């Protein structure tokens, strides 16, 4: 009976303090002494309530990381937001979720701050606004414009329909032209993402990374450990039912992308190291890797698009759906046009198929630093910070050492 009375008093105290958590802004007193944005203030409020409740402490890395803090500054909020995998388990388990007056919605609050993180750390800064634009329209427009430009170039130089060229792409676009064009675009994309990630890493200031921490973070990222809802059953997507399909489709997408990248790297080694120039036979390593990767990039993004369309409205930020779907659409188009090019490389339509595929790939590379791809970079950085942090003493002695 005394325990019940104690719990009742604690609940009453929390209820009385909630209006203050909701109404009073939380301010950051770190670099620049800047006030938190509205979205950051909401995450700080939610984390204060979660820190008092702790029902979800075992769900994912966000909650044990939260328990190591009594206050939440800007860098803390950016870190926790990117550590969140938006699995949705905490939303459906939370007794204070909407329609409760506390309106605790961790996935949605974190998603909004993640978008702010991408925007603030973007390089160049002016291009950070692209995250908030209509990502689907912009992505498809960029792909269409680049494909049209390359198709017109082919039409003016040799014609879109031609005698079969035995899969010789370099008869349409010289190798050095392709290498320079895509090398510059890809190099800029990696530079922009690298600068943004470095700025994020500097601000969260996690301390030195040990080999064990790096290995654990890489393991968690490659397995998508925190897309299991904290219990191995999977995410919540359309409702409170658990599903592992979100993790599986992410794996198809990621490893499909990596196989395509590996195909390009192996083809580069064939060309420069072994002196073997394209086209390569179907059973060669570059073609087999590219085909397997292309199939993965069909299955994964198609599944993610299906899940995105069915996503519960309280999970995630609805304003980011165009950005999400724009990235998914470019991945799907990259795979579909690449497989179509492989199937038609010995026909008279090869030049047209090549122009369309190259246009889509270039659009994908150009939008990498300013679209949904960035979430993987910042999430890996957050996972590494957590792997470092969990190995440090818990000065509050409220979380796991």
C-alpha cells in the first residue's frame, strides 16, 4: 500500500510539473549561447519526461544515452536525434503518447531535429535549404533534365538509334569524359558530406575512439541493430504490430548500393590495373556485382516505398516524406535503368539507354549531400559516439557504465 501511495505521489508531481515542461523554453548555453529552436525545445521537453519515466530504457541506445544527462543542450539533442532509428517502438509503448496531455512522441520529435541537423551542417550552407524543398519533385526533375541533356548530346553526335555496338559504352561517351564528369560530381558529394559530418563530430565532442568502440559501432550500423524495437521483433510501421521488413528492405538497399559501388571499383581496377577495357562479359566480376546490386536496389527501395506509404501518421515527420520518397525514387530509377541498359547493351537502343542511366546516376550523386542519404552518415557518427560514451564512467550513475 505504501508503495502505491508513493507511486501516486510521484505521478501527481510529474503531472504538476508537465505544464512547466511544455510552456517554458529550454535554452542552450553552449557555443554562441543560442536559444534552442522550437523543434529542439520539444525534444528537450520529451527527454525530460522520458528521463522521469524510463519505461523505454531498454528499447534502444537513445534511452540509456538520455539517462546520462540531466539537461539537454543543442549538441546533445542533435546527437540523440541522430541516434534514434525511428523504429516506433517507444511511441506505441508510451503511456504519455497522444492523446495524453503530455503528448510524448519521441520518433516524430527526433525526426524534426534530424532534418534541422542536416540543414545546419550542410556544406555549402546555402544548399542546406534543399532539405526543406520538395525532394521528390526536385530529384525527378534533376534526373529528367540530366538524362535529356545527355540524350540530346548523343543525338547530335551520333544519333540515339545506331548499329549494335557490342556493349561498347565508350563508343558513345569517351572513358575520360565519363571519368572526369562523374569523378567531379562524386568527389564533391563526398566532400560536402565529409565536412558536414566533421562539423557534427566536433560539436558532439565524444572523446577519443578506441578500436573496440569503432568495431562495435560498425557492427551495429551494418546489422541495423536498433531497427529491432529493442526486443528483436522488429519495428512498428502502420500500427503497433511488429515487423522486420523495414530492417530487411534497408539491408537490400544498403548492400545493393554497396555491390553496385563495388562493381564500379572492380571495373576501375580492370581498366587501369589489368588493362582490360569494357565491355565485360556477363560472367565477369563487375557485371555480376552490378547485376546483384541492381536487383537489391529494386527490392529494397520498392519495399521501403511501400512501408513509407503505409507509415503511421504519428511516426516520423510528414513534411519529410517528399525528401524520403525522392531518394527512394532515384535509387529505384538507378537500378531499373541500369538493368535495362545491361539487357539492351547489344541493341541499337544502347546509346539512349546509356544516356538515361547516366542522367539518373548523376542526379543521384548530385543530391546525395542534400537528401535522405545524409541520415546514414550522421547516424553512424551518433552510433560511434554512443559506443565511446558507454565505455566512459557514468558520472550520474543513472545509466549503464
